[in-house]
C-alpha cells in the first residue's frame, strides 16, 4: 500500500525526482506502457441489435409463423395486422433500451480536463489523459485531482471526498506515513488523494501512483462494467408466462391438427383454425399495455418528485422489502448544523440559548468573528463547519458582516492541520479581543482561565477534565465539537507570539449533519409496510449510529458493523450474518456491493439509495437503485433506476406505495387480458372439438385482442389507488401472478366469456340457417361486448362495482363506451364490414347481443355479493 511507506520511498520506487519531475521522454514511455489516463467505455448495442433482441421471444416466433402462414394462404389482412403488432411491441422495447446507461461516460467527465505537473523541472499544464504514473502533480484550491496521488508535501490541505466516503466535511490531508496492522479505509488514508476529488483548501504536491482504470474511481467503473442488468420480478413472470402461453399455443395447434385429421377436415381450413387458436392463446397487446401502464405510472411519479429511468423499476418498487440508504444527503440534510452548546458548566440545545447572557453572546460572537466562511443572501462559501457557526448566529440575528463592521479583524493566525486552531484579533472599543477556536484538546493546553457565570477563575486540571468529559458526552452523540477561548489585550500590546497564550476558555459548540425531519415518520411507515430500512455509509460508526438511532433504524450499537469487519468475512459467511445488522459504517464501494448481494441472497428485493460516486456500483447491483437528484453525482444518476428530484427519503416511501398500486393495477390488466384470451380459446376449441363451424375468424380475434381489449386494460392500469396498500406486507418475490386463487378466477371467467360467445354463435346459426357470416358476426360482437362489460368486475375481486362507484374510474367507462361505438361502426360502415366479413345486425340481434354479453359481468357481481357481503 502506498500510504504505509514514506514519501521518499514512494519517489524512489517510482524513479522520479520531486524537484524536476519526469522528463518528457520518460513520460511518453510510461504513457505507452500504461496507456492513457482515462476510463474504459462499454460497448453499446446498435439500434438494429436492440430491435433483434426485442423479437427474441417464443410468443413473437409463434406470431411470425402465424403471419407467414397467413400470407402463404393469401390472408394478407391477418398477416399485416400480426406484423404491425410485432413491430409496435419491438419499437416500444427499443425506445426503452436505447436510453442506455450513462454511468461510465459520467465517470469520464468527472476527470479534470487539465492537470498541473512538473516535467523537466518546469511546471506546465497538460490534458489529464496524458498524466502518467510518477508524475509530480501540483495541487491548489478549486482544482480536481487528475489521478490517484501519494502526497509528498502539504500545507493546510483539505480535499472534498464526499463522493467517495459520504462524509459531509472535507478531509484534512498531510504527507505523513501511516502504519497500521489492518487495511486502512479510503476515508482514513490522509496521505492519499484520489482521482476526481476536489481540493477545497490549502495546497500540496503529490506523486501519481495510479492512473485510469487502476484508480479508485476506475475500480468503481470496473464494478459498474461487470454488474449485469437485473430483471425485475414482473419481467421474470411475464417471460415465464410468455413461454407457457407460447408452448401452450403450439400444443393446442398440434391437438387441433390431430382432431381435424380424425374429423376429415380440409388441411387448409385446419391451418386457418390453428392460426386462430395460436392468435387467441397469445395476448399480443400485453407487453405494450404493461409498458404503457408503467409509463403512465412514471408520469404520475414525476409529479411526486420521482424520475423513473427504467419502466420496470416502477413495479420493482412495489415489491421492495429492504431499503439500503446512504446517510449523507439522503437521511440527513448534508448541511452541518449546530445542535448543542456547552456554556457555564452545562450542555444546552442551540434552541435554548440566551444571548442576553454574556458568556453565550461571547461564544457566538467569537465563533463568528474567528471564521473565514461567508454567508450572504443565501450564498455560502467556505468550510462546512465554519458555515454552520455562521448559521447558528443567524438564528439569533447575529450576522458576520455586521460583526466584522463593528469589530474589524486586525490580525490572525490561520488555521492549519497540525495546530487544529485558528486565531483572530478583533477591535472592541478601547481594547482588542483575541479569539481562538478549534480542537478541544489543543485549546485546553493554551487556556489557563475559564469564564463561568460572569467570573473568570483558574482553569485547574480538574476543571479541564470536566470539560473533556462534557466534550466526550457531545461526541458520543456524534457531534463534531469545537471550542472557543479568548483574552483581552490593550491596543498597544499586540504581538503575534503572544496571541495563543494565557487564554480564557468560554465554551463548546457541537454540530452534526442532522437527519431530515420527515424521514423518521417515513421509516416508521416502512416498518409498518414490512420494509426494513438499512443505513450504509462511509461515515464513522458513532456518527452513523447516532443518526440511525434517532431515526428509529437501530436500537443498539451491536446492530452496527464497519467495513474492515465486513472484509473479515467471505461472501458465504457474510450472507449468514448480514441480517444481524442495520447500520454499515466506514464501508468501501466493494463493501456496499457485498452488502446488497448478501441481502439479495436471502430472496429480498433490495433498493439502494445514494448520491456519491462510491454508491454507483451498489446502485447498479441492487434490484432498484435510487439516486439523489440535487446532491447526486452524474455517476450515481447514471447507475440508478430512479432519481429523486427533492433528495427526500419520504419520496422513496411514496414511490413504493405508488409501485404497489401500479403492480396491483397491472395484475388486473393481465388477468383481464388472459381471461378474455381464454374465452376465445374456449369458444374455438369447443367448436372444433364438436365439429362446429368456426365461430370466429383470425382477424376477429386480432381485432378484439388489439383494439377492444386494449383500452379497458389500459384503464384498469390507472385504476384509483388503494389507500390501504401500505398496511400490507410486501409481496413474496416468488409469488405467482396466479396466486390467491387467481388461476381459478381466470379459468371461470374465461369459460364464461367463451360460453357466451359460443351461445351467440349457435343462436345466430339457428336464426339464420344459410348465413355463417351472420352467426360469426353475433359471436364477434358478443365476444367484444362481454369483455368490455367484464372489465367493470375486474376493478376489485371483493368490492362490487356499485360500491366502488361506476364513474370513479372515468377512463374505464370511456373505454367501454368507445369500444361499443367502434364495434358498431365496423359493422355499419361497408368498407370495414367487408374487411372483417361482417353482417348488418337488426334490432333483435342487438338485444340478443346485449343480454348475452352481460352474463359474465352479472355472475361476477353476484359472486362478490354472496361471498364478500358483510
């Protein structure tokens, strides 16, 4: 490891001189040897490859075969309609998949376009792609790092590594060697700096130790590249259903062939009938309808601050039972905030401070004046801890600009990472006040007095120990503690050497990145809904535990584990213990992926939320990755399935509720379509079995499947949501679409629709002895109308449509009305009547159609009344 050897040894190992850097010749040689300093790109599918992948399905093959046979038999209208159906479904799939993931491209863009290096003793600016191992890099504030560096020189250097570590505060860096018996986490490697992080303060020099895909960010890119796309539960069920229906269609066709041979039918007629049954067995519009219902759900979710990148993610949300959440910026505000103060020997809440008290006022004034951050008109710059101090003052109408005007800064001793202190000299009427703020242990060494209740008394060791005790109490609550001391000096006695001596201790301020107020009730709702919230963060264990306990995620420290402990387990052993923990702290990107996969190994549907580069691999490994829209990096957004535009954990819970309702509605649509298709199969199969004339033509079935069924199915997909959906446990991921007696429900309703269609056909044959077309027209219209009326019963298996309200789903009522109108139009308009081979019905025929078509609806409503009436 580079962090555990001296900087001089690093330079010798890489064969580079700190003062002169590499020669241009050596740099070119190393560039050829190691390659350019950039991230590899994924090979993407062409549009043609995407299109071909969409038709690689059993159902599609059967439909293509049916289209080919139809064309061979000169049934061109049937062939054209089948091909249109295939093309529409493939087009929808291509549009979805062509939105290829941008994660690696975003990673590449994070790399700084320029780097300051030493070459041949000269400092020059070069493209970051040309940086090589051994290059000496010059760092200053505001510059992104072009590669992974081992620091060799530093001065008050701070680097924002939040995208890697999840910590809100920039990391203080130095070039000192680190020795440890165990592997040191990224966030604790203080003498290392990593590609694409940002220098926020100070300056430094480092030597490049890794470039391109070998950098820490490159390893993350590699993880993203290796992770395979996850199929959702609904996708797996629909794929399984498609195969079942496809093989079922082939089986039915073979069976019809055998029956037809025994019946002595014409083989051409047998082929047409087989095509009719194959078409009837396959719900051609199902993939498109599911995609459209999901898309409509996406539009609703956008209004609720959730952007869905992949349509199946909507359904996946509904079955999530584990939510792994990053801490910083997701569960917390990502804003350091003063929570408590220690004044006059007691700890008080920031809300209970009294600035009429001299000690309290002095503490606030000192923290604001001894401060380099700015805060004006909503614009804030500087270190997050110093901004937090300014925000605390604003809470009590103390503003830095006004205080600086009244008490101008005369001199200062800047903060540095060795002293961990900052000192300023400010003008106060007839004297000067020296304020020193910083780490409590260093501050106590410089203080020999303490201000308590208006008195300045000796600061004995006992009192210092007592202050340390109070500081530790605040630290135990994961508060970052800063102390303040001061002293007064006359105008004429200002000497820099004496500024940080004989100080008077005033008090402490404790700050933390606080949890979002709305998150706690959301976590409670998660638990009510059978969803387990998990915190995964790069932050320290105590900080993570304090936040998690306050939010109700954990009860005790035993439910927390750190990354180095996770590394001690192999994958199999970790899978066995993962359920014992609710907080995972100080973790690496590899740890996060390991955690997600461990939870998935128990059959859980796992959601992972995050915002940093370090979250991207786990976002992709999860069943559904959720990125933050405001604070999230492009990499996280690229790897995620869903983006929260308000960075609000509560939005995830709302999305889960929406996902559950959408799944329920999709299931209604699927059951409706399958019931209708089964009705067509029943009608055709019974007709062939008993040697009847064919009651329906292939074009009739295609029309009903594509047009008549589609609008009610879509309308069921947007049925008003169930207000009680979050009181139920998540679905079992292995649960069948036909669970809960849905298979029997499907069979019964399919039989009812098929029987109604055959009844209409036989009545037509008996009324019009010489007109098969007339009988087929009656069967065609009854098939359409019975399915339209049946859709009303599909809204609920338990509640009557009259209890739900006929017009609470206006889309469904409009679809039924539209379906009836279209059906009438294709009968009365001569052109369509000829295309569909239909006959003009009279008033008696329409009465017969209406009475028979209502039978499945009436039976379903009577069943609900008998079984579920209370």
